[in-house]
C-alpha cells in the first residue's frame, strides 16, 4: 500500500492502506492495522488521543481505503496503549434510518479494551435533547470530552499448562454468579481483590465452589457495559451488566488494577487459568440481542453512529423506530452478515484468546428472528452449527424474548441446552402444594423428555433451575408472596408478578420459629429436588448461603448489600450450606443421576422387559393412569434403576456401577406412609437424606413402612455392600 501523509488541522502522520481483516485494531509487532465496517457511511475518520484525560483528539485520519464496506488503514508508528475512536460521515435522516453525525466520537465495535468511561452529557446524543422534534433534530456539539475511548492492546499472555476441564454435560453442575457480588463482602478474600476477577480466582472462592461440587461457574455479563443515564441520577447503577457497549472488552469495573489498558484482560485470563486448574469451567452470560444505545431516543456511542440501518432491526415501514424484541429499546440485526460476523468473531475471541468454555445467550429467541417469528433454521443457528470453534463449547439459551411468539422452551436445535423455565415453574408449584401438577413434576424430574427428546437432544439439554439472578432468591421464594422492589425507584412496577412463591405464613422476615423452620425445610426440598433431577442443575449464586434481596425480584440496579452475597452465616444458614454440599455429594456418587439418555423400557440379560424408572404410589404399587389424574395427590416416589446404565467407567472401561435411587416427595401438609419397594434384588434401602432432619439415618427393609413427614423430600439408595459408598465426602 502506498504511504500517504495526512494533515487535517492536526500533526501530520504517515498512513498506509492496511487490510480489511481482521476488524478492529490489531497489533502485529511492528504497527497497528485499523479496520471498521460501515456500509452506508461516506467517510470514516480514525481519531487518536494522547491520554484518557484528553478532551479532543490529537490526530484525525481519514481511512484511505474501503473493501466490501470495511474502511481500513495501517500505521507503523502506533503501539499498544494507543487511545482511539472513530467518526463517521453520512446522511442524517432518522425517518429513513440514517443517523450519521461526525460530531460524535464513536467506540470501535471490535475494541479489546475500553479505557475511558462515557460521562453522561447531552452531547452524547446525535440530536438536540431539548428540541421539540426530538431525534429528528441534529446536534452539532462535539462529544469528544465525554465519549468512551478505546485502546490498542497487546494480547500476549503466558497460559502455561492451562487445560480446559471439558466436563461432560451429564456431570456438570452450574453456579450462576456475579463477579462483584460473589466476593464484595467475603471476609477471607483480601479487600483489594473483593469484587474483581482476581477475587473470583482466590482460594477461598475456589474452595467454596469445589466443596459445593460445582463444575462450571456461569458469570453474569462481563462484556464492557455502560450505565443507563437515569440510574446514577437515582444513586443506582446497571449492576447486572446487560447494557453492553463492547462485545470484546472485559468490564473494567471488575479489575483490581488500573494501569495499562491490558490489565483487565490479563486479570481475566488469570482468573480463567486458576478456575481451570481447579477443574471448573467458565461460562459467560452474553447479550448479543441489544445494546446500551437503546431506543431512537438513546445516545450515539457506537453502532448507531457507524451504521444504524446495518446494526439494528428497524420497523420496515417506519425506519425511525426499532423492532424491540428485548424490552430494552432495540434489537441487533442478526440478519445482516456483518452483524452476525461481529457476534461470531466475539464468541471465537472469548474462546480462543480468553479460554472460556461456553456461553449462556440472553434472550436467545431474539437472535433467531429472521423476519418476525423465531426461525429455527435461521442463519444464527446455521453459523454456530458449522463453526469448528463455537460448536464445540457449551451453548445455553435463555429460550425466550419479549416479542410475540418469543417463548421457545424446548424448541432450540441440537447442540443447544436451555434454561428450562417449565422446570422452574413446575417444581415451585409442586412444593408450594398446588394441585394437578404431579404428572408434569414427574416429567421435569426425569429430564423433560416432552421438550427435548423429539428433536434428538438428550436430558442434559435441560438446564434445571428453581431460581436465577432474574427473580427471587431461594430464601425470598419461601419468604414472600409478593415482590418488594421499591428500592429500584419505579414504585415496584418493575419485576415479574407471577412468581409461584409462598411466604409460609408471614411476609418477609419474621421471628416465628415454626415459620422459619418450615422455610428452611422448603429450601432443603428445593435443593434436593434440583440436585437429584435428571438434567443439568444450576444453582443461583448465594442461595446456598441463604442470600436475601429483601423481596426484590429485579435487583438489576442494586450494586450494594441487597445484591452482594453475605458470607456471615447464621447457624441455620451454615447448616443449610452443609446440607447443599451433602446433596451435591450424593449426586456425584450416584451414577444413575448422570444418565445420558432418556428413560425407556429395555430387555435385561434374561430377556425380561424392565423399566429404568418406576413411579410408585404410597402403598408401594405402580402409579396408574387414574392416579396421575388425581388432582389431590401430592406425594410420589421415584425409583431410578441403577442396573440399567449404559455408561462405562473411563478408567476400568467396564460398565459403570450405580446404586438404585429412591426419591420420595411429599408436598402435602400431612404425614404420608410409604411402603418401601422390593424391586429386582433390592431388599434393603439406606436412608441418605431426609429434609425434615428428624428421621434416623439407618438401613430399612423392603416392605417396611416409612412415614414421610409433611413437605419433605427423602432419599434412599439400595443397600449394596460391594458398591461405592454414598457417604458425603465433604
């Protein structure tokens, strides 16, 4: 490429044409290639800044070449640490979806580091904020003093012997966590590391996760995000992090150091390396459905100013406005190949460069909309299915959005697992004592075959959960009938009203010992069912500690003790934590829970037809059709036959051994006597767990009557002197 000198009122610099790929700012050891996509721009300028405090650029360089709508240049004298942004020229015609305004400095969509936070000012908007025509007006105020700034990075890092744990889905236990909330109040994490990537990687946290049996930590968004303008005005912030600005840059608020632009990148990589060394995978919650720029009245920070029509879904017959399938003002345009490329390049970057092990896609249905309906053959699914990198990591969908037809639980294709919202709702209703849910409860406990078997998926396609970041914590689920979101400043209008919760006799905190005892018992019930269901269990971070948000079921803006995990445990909370560890230990040892396929009848070695799962009435007999239709029946026993496993021990290469499991669930308010079954050669049953914590742990004879206490879950394993111990190893 020919070298040219450019001078536009700034110092003269030498610029070469560069290459259109890779997009972003790429350091090659000698200089930096800058490349940025815009289909409708007439001119793109690269703006170089001397420092993050600079209120204007020191150089403004028109990118000299364009290939396939990618504008690019190469500069030999640029080094890592260089701070930059872009300006885009073109028509300002909002009614036709065009919102170019060169007075607005724009972030690079491919920036690996954001080094200056935007400071809210009217100049960040492409229109005159107070103008009567709102976004139809044009604002010529320069925003360089307030806009976010990017930095060139050197990606080098010594990974050493880092190795992905590569945990099979059927042996996975997920722990959903917030980077800051997890350690902000942890007394054993050094104060300077609390709330940071390094804090997550600290030994006290890793020890806690491993004792819980966790094999994967699912981090709430760590992509660089920006607060909505109204939140700081109310002393609130976007704590959850779903207001993404950059899909490549780690969020700087979780960095324990602030020096070079690569500090947060290095710290994130060190966190991943430490978790991998402990056998824990890292899954990221990613938000490719919308951005921080919001509706047509939002700011111009990046995508809107670079090419609004390319990056966003606009209303077909009124391009001033956006298709909003997310409830956040806009929807990224996954129908455009360059936007789809942005997502795929971002995913590959986090896998290949940052070594993460999978992704949970927020509002994933919005990504699959080709036209208006969710399209199961959309290009979104096609490119992921064919990608040799992304198709091999863990893929989790939040299978809904807020648009019509957006609830798609059970409808994602192979390779995908899903947050199973039907599991959550059914288990909540069952343990609350609702009628006519017994049949669906049985289906949910055994992997939700009605949702996932029809399209060739396995039980692990069901990510089982009863609570998540969005909604009540487990403690609040058993303590509140209604949401209490007043702290959010929206008069409690926000948050879901349909929670299937039960306060057990008092709303919120109470001194009533009987109510508190029942609440803890119900929490034990939830955890026992969650961890002993077929599928992949997901624990919402802090639930094992008794975390409460005081009834707030939408704490997205609460970066404070409402959301942070409290590690100062009461005696009851400490006992509950030990209980969760015990159940996780049972899950780990009983291979029958790890089965890879759905249950089905099969022929045994003698040619007799056997069942791998049996549903039993309290009298010990098999459930009949009329029993499933009994709306008042709220108690059931599930027997999982361990001898039917078709798995093999990877060490001995012999068929895996598992004791059979008997799970008795009594959701009624009265005692229910259960006759312990004699099945195959099961003459004795070892009592492993009773959530009432009142029954003697001993061996019971088949045919003996066991009195299931009200609102309890009880776990037996067939007595097997030659098999593996089911003692809790913690």
